[in-house]
C-alpha cells in the first residue's frame, strides 16, 4: 500500500524498530544516506519512498531487513540507503547506487515502480528487488524484466483472520474498515477483513456488519491520503457513532487519528478497539497498544533480508509471495488483549489459519498480489 509520509513529531521521536535504528546519516542532494561500517565484498542498497527511513512502516521494515542481512554475514555484506524526499529522487537515487556498483538495489513501494523498472531495463546485469509491487498486481507493467525480484504479500489471508477476530469480539455487531487510497495493496486487506467477518457470520449464524467496504462491489471509504491524521480521526468518529466497536484502518499514518479517536471514545465509557495494518501496532505506536486488538502484518523485514542474503550468495529469485504458510503474513500477538479474547475464539482463529494454509479456505479478493 501507499507510501507513508512522516507521522507526527512525537512519533518521530520514538525509538526505531529493533534492528532499524542506530545508523549514521549525512545530508545528500537527494535526501539522507546511511551505510554500515567498513569494507565488504557485497554491497546491498536501499532506496526509500518519500515516507523516510523511520516511517514506522515499509521503509523502516525494509531497512531492518537490510541490516538483518548484514548482521547475518557481517564480513560479507555491507548495506546502505538513500532516502527519497520527493518522487523525483527515485530515479536519481537508483542511478547513484548503480554508479556505486551495488550488488542489489532494493526499492520500496509501488511509487518507485516506474523508476525501478526503467533502471532494470537499462541495466539488465544489475539485480533489483521491489517491496510490495509485482507485474501480476499491475504495479509493474509492460514486458517483464527478469532482473527484478518482486516481494509481495497475500494479506487477504491474515486480513481474513483479522475480520474473523473482529466479528468474534464485537459486542455491537458492527465493525469497520477504511483505506488511505484506493490501491490494490490496500483493498486486498479490506477484502480479507470483509470476507473474514462474513465467514464468522456463516459459522455462528450472526449478522455482524462491516462499515466502510464491500468486497463484492469493491466500494468503500477512502481518505485520499496516508498521512491525514485528522481525516483518520473524523472517519473513526463517524464509524463509532454508527455503532462500530472494532475498526481496521488500512491507511498508514492517517490511522493514528483513528487510534486517537478510539482512545477518546474509551475514556468516555465506550469499548472500542483497533486492528493495525502492515506492522505490529504495539511496536510502532506503543502509546496506543492497549487499544490494539491485533495487527495484520507483512513480513517485509524477513523478505528483504532473504533476498539480500540470496543475492550475496549469487542466487536470485524473481517473485516472492508472503503467505500464512511461509510466514510472510501473520496476525501479530494479542498483547493487552491476550487475556480478554475467549479461548474458544483463539482456537477458532488457529483452526481457520490452518484451513487457509491448507487451501481448504480461500479468501476472496479482486486485488492480485
């Protein structure tokens, strides 16, 4: 989905995710740049999107994966990044890394697709990987370029689990979801969530409603932004006023406004929770952890780590799809809700997960990965 711009200054002051912080940085013509120490035989290079390296999302997780690869083989692999501050920086940063003879160049998100594809075509002997983008999803297009490893995630699967859980925990019989932008990487989450609620209804003969999205019609609510916290707050208040007691924003930093609205609603005596997208919300927005029922996550760090290690070994894939079966997507731990979710519902979630992994349940989506 999207790519996140920076969140509030307060969030920027929080610690980076475990392996994502602590690098030195210096000003460059195209944004910040950073690298690990000393010489190495293989250089892996990351080009962020405009959200910045500490965006609490795709960029930060991708950098965590890069650093994880370097930590695994510290004498073999050196990693570095260039931070894009505008869309015009994508091509310039990629070109800078080509000039540096990087062993692999990893780019983050669909907005970098055009620049990545153009560079890969112009330099067929260079290795590239792109996070959350593929030819099948339409993010990359035209004649397939064989030197781009596409890292994508079947979030319809863990989105389904999130929807099932939301339906099982709802006391009002109303839950909600919304997106930042109407992109396939957003709606695939919403498809899964909607389908999971419907499946819960079919198994329990309940009638939990989903506000904000309909998988069959592909119609729903979008903010038009991944950074507008005020909009995230407004739509959450609307949903809460309509009875929703679990809300799933697929809207990046804008979802923080929903977390704020839920905090306020709970302070006034209501009982409302949130499910976060992409990352474990209790790690990326810890001040709201008590309101996070769970998070529907992508294994971006592990995917990037894996592709860098493979490239350093001289091997190269051309498509990676993260699934429940391979650990590429998952529900995060329940954290503060661990003791509040009934044991029977936890067991059902485990069973549904196994059935998705085996192919017995196939969540519906119109957003190919």
